C-alpha cells in the first residue's frame, strides 16, 4: 500500500492546529476543565449561601446580650483577628450546625458597622 506524499504534512498540520486550538481555547477562549468548573461553582454557591444568611447573623448579633463587648473587641482587634471573634461569638453558626461558617462570618463582619 502506497501512502500519498501529502499525508504526512497534512497530519502534522492537523496535530499542530489541534494543539494551537487547545492552547488558545484554554488561555483566552474561556474553556476550563470539569474540576475548575466545579471549584468555581462551589465557591459561588458558598458565597451565595453566606450572603443569604447574613441577616440571620446580624439578628444574632442584635439579640446577643454580650454584643456590646464583642463589638468593642472587634473595634480593637486587628483585621485578621475579627473573623475569629465573630465565629467565637456564635453569630456565624447556622441553625442546627455545631461549628461556625467561615464565609458567613466574613460576610457578617462586612455587614457589621464596626466603625461606629
């Protein structure tokens, strides 16, 4: 069987085109792997749940008899310590959960008026 002379350049060109298409697609075309899409989806859903539960956290803060002390502690704390204070206060612990939610603590902290 004789292979035509043009077969090798055609196959090399097709392979190079496929590689170039993949590089362009993943770099600039917005393509992503399933794992990357799942991570993006998880991050978005976590943020949405935390945003939806922020009023719950603020209500917990309003009803807490120790709220004034916690707010004073938040005002004097460094920015990297504040989330832990909100978590420790129990304001960011959703109903039925044992542990506070980190994303909820961050959104609640953003919603609290610490400067006042």
